[in-house]
């Protein structure tokens, strides 16, 4: 087509069906007869023609040849209406300018004869210098509508097709070819198309396939448009027309009638014709021969059969493995379920007790009943004890009365014998002994306080000295106390700043530990406030300091870097597109300090890295969206200072900085740090270490002050203790502490009493009796007192027990009306109680409340344990169910606990079927398989190579009869076998595995053999087979395509001597003409073979169409190529542009030109004839 896109009025559905062939008026009748289709002869004429044919030498029915005589078009591409293209019986050259429709005519032939998946316009797209169209444009639908170009769709947007027809209404078209054989019999093949207005793809087009014994005029199809070319209407128009429902039936008719292919190879022959027509470039003889002659080898089918059979075995294995995996995965669910059920039962049991219920419950009922029982036992025990106590008190009363009589009698006898003096001494002794005990008690109370003074309380002199010291101490105590309190205050004053600094450092450390970088806490807190206010994250608001770091090998320049970039590093970076919103959001904030922020562009391409002698060259950068902007920012000359070793190097142009941090820019300089720690770096390990070191120093100082404060406080406490001691001894005279003097008086009285007793033995005896009776009397009184106390206690206990029993029974009556306690629950609670409190104490009333608490704790712990068991078992069951569902999904099976029965049934079914039996069955099948399915593959691999070699003979026989090249040499095809390492290893494994030794292998060896078979078979699988790995899938073609195992080349040799002349392997090293000649010879011979005519003198089907044929050959080579095709017996129709016309003219018999109206885009064909000599 032309480059013009001018819209034209669409041709009517019923165009003028006049032929557009222009005939030279000088042609005579004989010339016209070559292009005028004769009438179909009647049966008598056919019989006569048959007799004439069989009378010709070498012309038999078996060698009858079909040639195309004309091609008809209706509404195809630029050819509006009906067009007839006559073709010469030998050669026809179809020429014209680029884009006028040459390839449209050749694509019409392809559409008519070839399968629907054949690509159209291959040569035009690959070679033609004119305007190329997309694959979507070159389709039957685009040809039938006559697509001219694409135009802007102003109404709907996008683009629309500019067409010659069919844009607003239905249209139709047709293509037909008429063939004639040696007996002048005609056979017409046609395709008819009906295109609905709404058709968007070729499959929407209604297509009719038909053949006619004879000729027909496509213009007459207009009468059947209304019925959409119903077969009945078509047969009414053309009685000899036969419709075919499918392309397979249609192709079978063509192949049989026109002699296309042998033994069912017609489809392969047509596909080869299509490839020849496309004139696709060929790089080597090897590629040419393999693609044009050799079909897909039988090794693929053999491999597919072997894989298919092995799949059954592998499926059995995978099923076995899958069942084992399922069993292994599901095996724990029974134990988990048992734990779950037991824990749920335990929870149910505990819940039934009502352990956590505040109101009436079985547990509370059990406690009350047990408490009532213990109280009843205690009441009975109290009654028994009170009875025993009553009897004991009566006995003691009788005993005391008897002792009183005895004592009275003994005393009377003692006084009668002179015992008055002893009684007085005894009374005075008792009084002095009481005083000695009182003094000793007072001294013991004073001793702890006096101990701080070191005073001896038994010495009057030491005690007097201590009282004198106390008077002095008390006089100066207030001054000493004030001094010590001042010391405590001073220590606290010095601790304050350190404690505040420690708190700040701890905050700094916590801040640094939660993020990266060295930015101070104060700045980070402001940054967080700003981010929260603006609705951003802290990651979106980095400080520049956090995005750069001094390189480790440049660490000595850190001071210089911090000095130069300290201010810039404290800038907050805000994404530039968010700067306006950020500023508006934070404007109302009252910040504790001023902060600088700058809008930064994100994802900027970085500049070239800076020089290592400048600041920018000594930095590493944090990857991220700000990285590019930061690099540009720091590369600015105002910041990218030149680094010099000393001040002596500061002279010179530009911004410079020394190792010590002194800066100079011309005559302006500065020196010294602005204060604060280093801030640059996206790692804060050093900053954390510095904070930790500072914290350590402060802790040491605080420890020293703590020790000082402790010392001062100790001295103050000591002073206060001495004050208390001095005050105590000042108020107590020594006489109140003189135990020794009182004890001496007691000893003296005892001695006097002993002297009196020693002087009268009878008196001593009476005195002893009185003492014994008095001792017995005292013991009896003590016993009576104890019995009375016991009685009081028992009475009080009885009162408490009765009250408790009444209260217990009252609550018991109330609880029994609201709760039930079964015998089983009572027995279980008895056992729980015994286990909770331990042996020997479960019957203790005093510890009953404590024991009940222990019981409730035990029950609570049991409930928590059961809950944890339920949670753990549930999690594990759900985890297993989820894993199972992920590996073996089933929409009807859930993963909740309620699905347990489904999974338990699966496990039970696996166990029922028996994994062991299944494994044994698989081993038996593997042993029986024995590789027999690999034997055909091994045979196919060997046979395929032999088939390739056998294929050479008929093709070389054809080539042997054709002169090749300027010297009339001959051409033959040679094959060289290749031995790739991968193929050699593959064939070795194939031979070994196909020998079948499985039945002699043990279990582990058998499984090892199977794994090896799996690896081997994986190489045979197709890429879309999920069982094939990526590496194995890539090997399939390399191993099975035996065409890759040979190298094909062409040899030119002398037919007279057989001497080798030249090798042809790659075509790139030959000229265009030599390549065209070589291709013609090889492809022509291959086509003869593919048509099944290698043993005949000429092919039965002669037409060969070449699009852009011989475009790289000069006149001489083009002539030899044409001669080769003609020598092989083919009829040539060649499409070529104008510039190749002269090179082909002398070798062609007829010339047709395709022309196109640049205004209407309508195309037509006209005959080209030599100009008449003047």
C-alpha cells in the first residue's frame, strides 16, 4: 500500500465485477488464448484427451502435472470487486512499487491453500523497504476489509482503522485458484468469506471451503450473499461445486486431486511451500536442510510414550510418598486430640465444681460439709476435754486442802521449837532478793545505751567519770549536730548536678539505642514532634547527619568534616513535594529551640563521586531516596572544602580546611569547634560508647559522694546515740544500779539463817518439812491455776465452736438449696484436697481455711494447665490441619478444630489401606517395569539418525541431475555426526537403564534405581510438565532432537571425475546471488522430496510462489536459480519490486504489474509487454 491515508468512499457490497486486466492491443488471438480459460470439455472430449495423453511418450497418469492458470479475487486488500490474475504456465514475474499490493496477492494464495495458522506477509515484513505493517494488520480480516491505515478517533479517543469497506456494514470476499493439468482438465479451489460488521478478529469471519471440477466465475457469488453463502445456495449456483466442512477435509481433497505430498505428507508439503514463499533468510546449509527437509524426529513421540508409561509408576510412587507424608503429618493428631479432650473434660469438671464462682457451688458445698464435720468433731473433743478438766480440778482441790492441813501442823511444831528467828531472817532475805532482781533488771535495761560510751556499770568510779563526760558532751552537742547536718547538706548539694546529668545521659542513651545516627536527643525529639504533627514518619524526615558517615580510612579527618558540615548536618530534610504541607502543619508549634529544614528532591541521580582530597570524597552515603540530593548538596563548592594537612597549606583559592578544623576561604577564616559532640554518621556505636563512658565517670563520682554522705550520717547517728546514753546515765544514780551491794546483803542473810539452823538439828528438820510442804503447796497452786486457765480456754473454745457450727450450718442450709454435690464429685474433691494439703493435716480444723485456699489454688492451677493444654493442642492441631490443607487443598475440608474427624478419617483410611502393602506393591511394579519402555526410545534414537542419512539419497539423486554453478558442476548434501558430551552420557544412561535389571535388586538398591530413573526421565519431559526442572527441560531438545546431533553441509563436485570443488556450510560468506542459487537447489530438491515426486521426472504439483524472490541476486545468479527451479519441473510465480525487475526480466516468461490509485487506494493488475519498436 502507499503512504497515503486519504479516506475514500467505501466500495459498495456489490461492486462492479469487471476484470481489470489490461491487454496489449497488439496481441493476436494465440496470445489471448494463453489467458482465456477454455470451456470445460464434455465427457467425449475428455475421453479423446485421455487417449491422446496416453499416446504421448513418458506422459502417464502417474506423471500428470497440475499448474495454476489463474487467481481470482473479490474484495481482497486493495482489490475492490472482482479481479482475475492470469498466470503463465512456466514463470510469471509480479512486480510493482512498494505498498501497491504484491504481497496481498501472494497472501491471497497463502490464505487459500494453507492452514489458517500460517503467517501472512512474512517476506514483505522481513525484506521489503516499504512501509511495514504490524502482524495484527496482515490477517484475512484486514485484507477482507481493505485496511488502509490508522486514523485518530476524535469522537471516542484512541485510533480507528481506515478501510475500503466493511466499517459500517457487512461485507464479503473470496479467493479462488484454477489449476490445469496436462490433459487440460480444470480444477478450482476457492474460499468464500462473509464478514459481519461487528467482527473484530478473523475467527468472527464466516468461511466456506469449496472445490469445483472445472472453472467458475467468482463474480456470480454475489447472488448468494443474502444467504451468507449457504452450501445449498452455492450448489444451486455451481452444480459441480463441493463444500467442505473443515480444512482437514478440504486439504485432503486438494492433496489427493492435485498430487500434493505422498503418504499423507500433503500438509508438510504445503507448509514447506509457505516457507519458500515467505523467502525467510537462511544463515547456513545446516539450518536450511534441517528446517526445510527434516521433520520432528520420532524420538519425541518415543520419549513421550516412555514418560507417559513411567508417569504411572511415578504416580504410584508419589502416591505412596504422599500417603506416607500425610501419615507422618497427621500421626500426632490423635495424641493431641486425646490431650485436648482430656483437658476439655478437666475444664468441664473444674467448671462443674464452681471454683471461680462467687456464689453457691458444689465446691463451696463440699467445703461447708467438710467444715461442719470438722466442727462437730471439735465440739465432741471439747466436751471430752472439759469433762477431763472438771475431774482434774476436783482432784487438785482435795490435794490443796490436804497440804494446807499438813502445812499448818508443821508450822505449829516449827514455832514451838523456836523458829521465830528463822522466819524473820527468811522474810528479810526474800525482800532483799526481790530488790537485787529489780536492780539487775534496771542495769540490764541501761546496758545497751551505755555500751556506746564504754562505761563499766559495775564500777562507781567509771560511772561517775562517764556522768562528768556527759555534762561536757551535752554542753557542746548542739554545735556538733549543726556541723554534721551542714556536712549532709553539702553532700546533697554536690550530688544534685551529677544526678541531673546522669538522668540526661540515660535519656540520651535510650534515644540513641532506639535509632541510628548520632543526632542529639533534643533534635530527635523535635523531629518526632514535627513528624507527628505533619503526619509523616521519622524516616521521611532524616537529618543530613544521619545520611553520611566518615569513611573508616578517613577517620582522622572527622574533626575537619564536623567543622565544615556541622551546621548543614543539623538540617532536617523534608521531601520537596511535601514541603508546603509540612510548613503549614508545623506553623503553630512552639518549639524549644530553632531548627532548620530544607526541601530535598527524592530519587535524584547522584553526581560523579568527589575527589578523595575533598570533604565529599571522605564520606560514605546511606542508600535511600535522599542519597542523590545529599551528594549534590555536599558537592557544592561552598561546602566541599579542600582538605589540607596544616595551616601552611591554607593559602590558595577556594574553601580549605586543615586536619585540626581551621577553615579558610580566601582571606576569611575561622577556627575552633562550636560546641557539642560529633553529629555526623549513620552509625551511633561510638556515640553510645561515649555516653556509656560519661555515665561511668558520673557513677564513680556519685559512689564517692554516697560514701561521704554515709560517713557523715554515721557520725551523726553516733552523736545521737551518745546523746541518748549520756542523757540516760545523767538521770540514774549509781545506787540504783548497784546489784553487787544488794547481792552481798542477800548472802549475809542466808549465812545468818544457816548459822541458826546449824546450831539446832531438830529445828533444821522441822524447817525442812515446812519447806517441802510449802513447795508442794506452791506446786499444787500452780496446778490449780493451770487447770482453771484450761477450763477458761475450753469454755471459750466451746463458745467459739458452737458459734462457728451454727454459722456453718446456716450457710450450709442456704447453699444446699442452690447447689448440688454428687458422690463422685465429693470423692474427687476429697482426693484433690488430700493432694493439695499433704498427709496428716487434712483433718486440721485450725488450718482448714488455709487448706481450702490451697485446694482452690490447686484447682485454679489445674484449670490454667488444662487451658494451656487446650490452647497448645488446638494450635498444634490447627497447624497440622493448615499444613495439610496447603499441601493437599480441598475446598470441602476446613482447618478448624471442628474438622478433626475429617483428618482422623483420612489417617484411619491410610492405615486401613496399609502403607507397607502399598510400598511393596510399588517395588513389585518397579521391578516388573525393568525399563522396557526405554527400549523403543533407544531404537528411535538410533533409527532417527539413520532416517536422516536415508533422507539424503533421494535428494542427492535429484541434485545429481541438475547443473550447479557456472561450471555445470553438481551439488550433494553431506552429513557429519556430532558427539556432544551431554548426548553421549544420555545414550549411555539410556542403554543401561533399558536393560531391565530391576527384579534382581534389593529394596534400597531398587529405590536408588528409581531415583536415577526419575532424573533420567526428567530430561525427557516437556517444559510445561510440572515434574520437569528448568535445567532438565532445557536439555530435552538437545537430547531428543537428533537433528542437532548431525551437521549438514553442501559439497560441490565435478560430475565427471567426482572431484571435490567446494564446501557450503554458512551462507554469510557467500554473495547474495550464490546464496540464492544454492538455496534454490537445496529447497527445490527438498520440495520435490516433500511432494513425494523424487522418483518422478517432474513434480505433480508445480506452482511455487516466491515473495521478494531473488532480491539479492544479479541477473546471472538469478538466472541460474530460476533455471534450477524450472529444471526441477516447477512453475514459478515471483513477486519482486521494480528495482529487481531488470535482473529477472530475461529469465521470466510473463510480467504482471500491480498498480494502485493514490486517491482511492484501489489496486489492480495489468500485463507488462515490450514496447513496439519504432
